[in-house]
């Protein structure tokens, strides 16, 4: 069975990694959808699609997950038509893995099987919290896999976020 897991991954963090480990223990393949893939260099979505792909690939390579693929899912800002949009990009999945209320609602309304994952310290592993820590000069590196910290550092991601936050 194939599982679809959609996230913005801004940035990909240890909570995401734990969810992927959980999914791969239950399903044959993971289809990882990078949501809002067209956005980057804005405060809510500071990292590019390519940076996020690299974060994911490098992180899961370290834990030997090989039966996955990554698809880009641009946002259309039209919730009633979003599932149809996703299906135009990826069709071959059996379940949707999500703890996001809107994703659950929209896919459930279309008759898809939704599987929630255990909560992996959601209060700690939050992209919004990690971005805030970066902006405020607080420790954040321990909240993301090592390859993600390296990618963010090598791409001046912290300074990018600080610059973006100064423009608000």
C-alpha cells in the first residue's frame, strides 16, 4: 500500500522524520508531497522547493528509507478544489497520512481513507517555532536532522529569515 504525506516542510524537522519512520513501518511506499511548493523567500515559506527536496532526501537517506518519492504540490488557494488539484499531480495512493484538520476534512469529504499518526512532540517540532527560534537567535539545530541544519546554514537560511522578518 502507498501512503501520501503532504507538508510544507518549512523546514523539514525531526517531527517530520519521525512521522516518515512511522509511515514506512506500516506502508510499502511513501509519496511525500511538498505543499505550497511554488513559494520561497517569504516568512511563512522561506525555503525553496529544491531546498526542501534536498532537506528531505538527505535526511531520509541517513535512516535508509528508500521506498519513497517526492512530488511538488503548488498551492491553488481554493480548498473546495484542492483535492482534485492534488489528484491531478498524484493519483496512485491508498491512504492519506495527516494530522492537519483541513487536509483531513477535504480528503475525507472525497471518500479517501485518512490515517492520523501519533503525535511526535508537536509542541517542540513545529516549523513555525523553529523559524521563530532562528529569527530570535535561539538554538534550533537540535530540532532538525543534521543534514537540514547543514543545508540551512550553507544557504544562509537563518539570515534569510531574519531579513524577511525585518521586512514585516
